[in-house]
C-alpha cells in the first residue's frame, strides 16, 4: 500500500497547489477540475498499448537483449519516443473538446493544465501498481513508507508538476495557433528530463546527480518558458476587466 499512499499524497498536494494558485481563474467554474478525470487512464494506456510495443519492436529490430544494458544511443531513441507519445496523447482530449465546443484562450490553457495534472496522477498510480509488484518488500511498514515518500512520492509530485507545465505549454500553442512550435518545445524539455533518469536506471549514474539534473531542467522550464506563458495568458485574461474599469472611470469623469 505504501506506493499507493505516496501516489495519493502527490495527488492531493498537486491539486491543492493548482486550486490555490489558480483560484481566481477558476472561480465560478470549479467544474473544470472534473477534466482531470479524462486523462487519468491515459498514462497506463499509452504505456501498455503504444510505448511497450514500440520498445519491444526496437529491441528486436536492433537485436538488443532485454537483460543487457541498453546502449546509450538506444536510450536517446527511447527517451524521445516516450515524450512524443505522451505529449500527443495528453493533448488529444483537448483537441476533441475544442472541435465540439467553443473555448477562449484562457479555457484552453486551463484545460491543458488539468489534463497534464490528470495524466501525472494516473501515471503515479500506474507506477505505484508496477512498483508494488516489482518491489513487494517496500509495500508495508512505517519505515518503508517514509523511504518511499521521500523517493517515489517526491518524484511523482515533481512529475505531476512537469506534466502540468508541459501540457499547458502545448495547450497555449494550440490557443495561439502555433501548435507545432510549442509541441516541439514540450517534447524537447520532456526528452531532456528523461535522459538523466534513463542513464541512472541503466548505467548507475549517481541518484543525486540525476536528481539535480532533473531539478535544473525543471527550473529552466519553469522560469524560462512556463512563467512567460503564464504572464501572457494572465494579461489576456485581465485585459477585458481593465478596459471595463477604464471605461467606467472615463464615463464618471465626463
């Protein structure tokens, strides 16, 4: 149960962060939070039905045994395939929703955030299930729970935030009619985040180093891309209200 408990903790914390950060944006339309449910099964689906078959096919094509260490060049291949598949499937529900209903830029952006959060939450529980089977020695006990919380739990919270930011980036690109540019940017950052994890799993790169590299890339994404997009969306959201206030003040002066 420990892995599921940590997944639940990451879920609660990430939703609370979103709610209090974006409370003014979703006030009066809290129903948008339900869009998280749409993307919950997408992580398991893309891993089982898309990524796993591609991975097996590539292993056979390049005659690589699953028990051996994967070549570095192969790690780069799978590290780009994963982001391509995941960023595409995360945004698919948004594209469908846009086709059947009219939405402004802010709503498209908010739905992108929520779909990313939902995907990250679903991924946390999917991996929790996988690790429960692969590492049953850690599934119970308070000491193990504390260990899993600091490792798996912290990693999953960071992963949910990353999916949030990346999917919001692609959604913003869709909103401003530049989907390819922002999809490519999201895939690039996702790829850079995957590389340290792959090297750690296959070549024993020290965990602190891989963790630091992931955090650095996360911070670059957050400060250089996401906050700039946030500011642009915020100004677009507030502009009608500012114009309305200016009009009222002007009429009062007259």
